[in-house]
């Protein structure tokens, strides 16, 4: 009888809420610093109705940092760099953007889900004296500026207490001063998430 009581006490201490407080999968709490991002390369090959072929590459870097002001809410800031190059894209301008906002995190058993919103400004590099063509805008030059609304959402798969794989979606809505606008969506976003 005494051994049965000890076994029940041991099992009860191992269950969440029994004995010591349950340990979360990641080291996330108020004032925890965080960061992450991704680096991608898109290969583009396009043939029009006249059988004219265009090709090139677009490198996109999207690092970000954040600070948890609550155990479930982090303020965040992102850098967004897009650089077209190669074959037919050598004269395309680079795009540089900065955004700031917040992300809400929710623990889902061993994982974390999150969604956020960020707003920021964009600028473009000068690539020549003439009006430059951009992949999504035909009247873009060195004076063109704009702003971007970014919505990050996804699921964190913890590898350790301070590192996780970030799977999700990134939606960027972009408006330029010349009137052009478009939406870029990355479905199947793969990045890293750090907490320290």
C-alpha cells in the first residue's frame, strides 16, 4: 500500500500542474529578446507570346529582431532587401525596406503559433539616368518611394530552448509614390527563430 502511494505521488509530480511548474518548450518570457529571418533566391525564366525569353534571379533577405513586452506579445522590426540580378535583370533597382510592428505568440502544446502586423517605408536604388523597369512597376526611378504593410504568420517548431524552425506565410502589400501597387505572398516560408 505504501509503495502504491509513492508511485501515485511520483506520477502526479510528473504531470503538468503536479509538483513543479511545467516547463515551456522554449525560453520565451517577458523581456526575452528574439530574432530570426530568411534568405531566399528566386530563379525566374519567362517566355512571352513572341517566344522572347527573359531570365534572372531575385535574392531576398528578411532578417528581423524583437523584444517580448509580455509573455505572448513581442514588438518587432524587420529589414527587407530585394536584389534582382543576372541576364535580363541586371538593370533592375534594388529595394530596401524597414518595417516595425508587433507579433502575438500562442503556445500550442510543444509548438508555438504566431501572427503579426508591421508597417514601414521602402526605397529603391538608382540604376541609370533613364526610367527603370522593375518586375512589378514600369515607372520606377531613383526618386520613387513607398510603404509596405507586412503580415507574418506561422508555426514555430522548437529544436532547443532557444532555436526553432519557423514555418509560415509572409504577405507584403506594397504601395509606391508613382501609383503602382502589388501584393507579394510567400507561402511555405522557411526561416529560423531565436530567443535569448
